[in-house]
C-alpha cells in the first residue's frame, strides 16, 4: 500500500489542472530537499481546505493506503503543534471538520500559520528570487514567526515585494518560491516544519 498526502493549494475550475500540477511539483521539490527521494508519497493538490478534508476522509475511511494525511494551513497560531485535531476543532466552526474515527494527529501536517510563513522564513531564497527590489525591512521578524497571524504575514510579504516585477501573489508565483525553499532554514524557526519532517521520517 502507498502513502497519500492531500494538499491545500492549487485550484478548482478552469485553471485547476495547471495550478494543481504546479502545487504538486513544488511540494515534490521540497520533499526531495528534505531527503525523501525514493520514498515520497503520492501528492494530490485539492485546492481549498474543505476539499482537502473531504478527500482525506474518503481515503482514510477506505483504509487502502499505508499512510494518508492532509497538509494544510493551521490558519491560527498553535499552542501545541502535536495536538492537530484539537487545533482544528478549535479553529473550525463547521461540524464537517470533525475528527474521523481512528484518525490520528500525525495524519494532519500543518503550515503554521500559512504557506507564506514558510516563504518568509527563508530569507536567502527570497533575496535570490526577488533580487535587489525586495524590501527586506518590510518582512516580519523571524523570532516567534509561527505566532504571527496569517493575514499579517501575507500582507507583509506582498508589501515587501510590491516593487518587484514578479511581486508575490498566491498561485503559480507562490509555488515557484515554495519549490526553492531550503528545509534547514525553515527548521531553524518553524517548529511545525520540524514536526512534519519527524512524522514523515516515521511514516514514509
């Protein structure tokens, strides 16, 4: 049995196929840099968080995969990164996000609080990607980065790149940067990323 991870990212609709491929490619590149070449899971970009959850529930209930997980934004800072389902219960108001029977915390992988948190954590990649027009002083500080709200992180990243010809935006441009990130840089300031590596080292 193989391993499946359902990703928040990509799109649904007319551009979904292209963006979903870009999303999956970016995560594949990141996993390669994390050392998972030759034992990577099947990655499935689903678009919205609700679509990720729906696909996860189906795959989990069928119990066909050796390991099935969803990789999503935490959306809010986390008191305990390992208490994944408790966190989802606290930040999700709709009952459809209930913890499925038998689901474990290690089946929920988080980008805390969002993918942009990962991107701003790697200043070397940002500098290489955006060049001299990047306003580094506008980026959020790296200390306690995962405690910053997602809207704040996203707004600061957009502001810092506003004068760049390839100014940051979600979609293809965000996936291009994601595929360049250096895991060692992320692990220095992102406990949730350390958790992801620990879980995948065990499960893959």
